C-alpha cells in the first residue's frame, strides 16, 4: 500500500471506530472508547433496564411513553431512577446522542444499569445507576420481507413466567429471548412465536403479535407474560381506531393464531411486519391466511408510515 492509501485506510478505520458516538455516564465517546466498568452489575448480572426507541424525522417517537416504561421498569427492579436522573435530563441525553451522530432517522438504545458495585449480588451496594445511550441506524428485516411478510419458527422454549420475572419489565436480562431467537435462526428465520408456560401465545422473541380474524385484531393481554410494547400500544390506541378496526385484548391459543386471516408483529425496531407462515422448515411451514401480507396489515402499515414520515411525529 502507498503512504496515501495507508493514511486513507487509517482515516476510514478511525471514522468507523468513532461512529456511532455513545453516551456513557456523562461523557460522549467514540465507539472504540464507549465502554463500561467491569464491576457494573448491568454487565455482571444483567441487572438493569433498557429502551429501544425510533427516531423519525429527528423526533423521538413516543418519547414520553418510553420514559414512562423506563422509569416504571426501573421502579419494579427497586431502582429509584428519578432520584438520580430526571426525565428531562434523560431526554437531553437522547437528543445529544441524536445530534452527535447527525441522525434524522434511526434508533436509540437507552440503557440504565444498576451501576458499579461489588462482586456480590446485593444491588443496594451500587450507589449510582449507570446510563448509556447509543443512537445509530437499524434495519431488522429486508425490504422484501416488509412487502412479502416472513416465516416464523415456533419456539419450544416458553416465555419466562410472570411470577418469575415479569416480561413487562424490559430488563437487561434477555437470555430467554435470545435463546428463543436462536431457535428461530436454527429454523432459518428471524422470529418465532413464544408461548407462555400455560401453552398460550405470548409474543415474539423481540416483538409483539397480532392476529386478524374477520376484520378484527386480537392480541394477548400483558397478563399473559409479554412486554407491553409501545408499538403494540400505538396499534391499539391510534392505528386500529383510525382504520375503524376493533381490537380485542384476549388470551390466544396457538391454533387460533395459525388459523388467523392475517398475522403481524410489532416492535420499535421491527415496526410492523406481516407473518405469512410458521414452521421449522420452509417445506412444511403452515401458511397463514393467503400467504402474503393481508389487506388489514397493509392498511395499518401504510397509516404507520404516513404518521412517521409526517411533520407531526408524535413524541407523546
Ligand atoms: N417484546 C419484546 C420481548 C421486545 O423486546 C420488544 C422490543 N423489541 C417488543 C415486544 C416490542 O416493544 P416496543 O414496541 O416497545 O419496541
């Protein structure tokens, strides 16, 4: 390599290393330096909570709802977050991250760890929670999958029961989801349908689930053991009412989901995506509805796009 080429390569590497900039406990750092203390209980025990949030047109989609969930989840793991970081400060951290990374479209990962403590479990020996914020691009599924829908695998592993660790707590302990995701990947797909320990439908490994039957939406209530997704709420409170589609939050058997006219999943990263078949292999997958994205999913997804590309991306 010539000297000029080496310099150019080094500059490119440096750039790769510096973006995205990440906020770590008060400092905005380049990617290569954005690390956390090895005694942080977030790392040692997955002791903490987090949010995944979309940025549309430079605005933080459903900011207030994400903050509500973050502070509530922190409270449920006995971490008094407001005592250390106010909601306004948290918002400023996110906006600084968006600015530092020059993003108008993207995704924020906001992480609150228990903080630095001892090697023992006791969380109350961690005096100060850690706050990490990353803002970057994200694309979970291909553009074709957006149009054609996707196959999901059925996970054999159930979702953690509410009485053990309520999946409503968006904790840093995501191994239940990751191992279900591995089952999906082993089946050649990217998502799966997770059941609760009573054998009814809960959610995907990282997304909520909706079935469409006879023109109505059906989705399990949060008491079935699932994360109360912000996108799920947006579908229930905004998109479905706008389209005049009734929503039923009720327990769902797997068979009902398989017999649905349409099926789709929702999540901040995934947004809305049709599920068009389910099975461990492509050959013997069960086809859902027509096998393509159905008209209701398409209409709701179009409404979703319309709102997030408008001048009024909701931050409520
Ligand atoms: N369920 C799980 C397990 C999740 O991790 C997520 C977030 N990726 C969702 C559902 C969707 O939640 P939200 O719409 O708030 O992103």
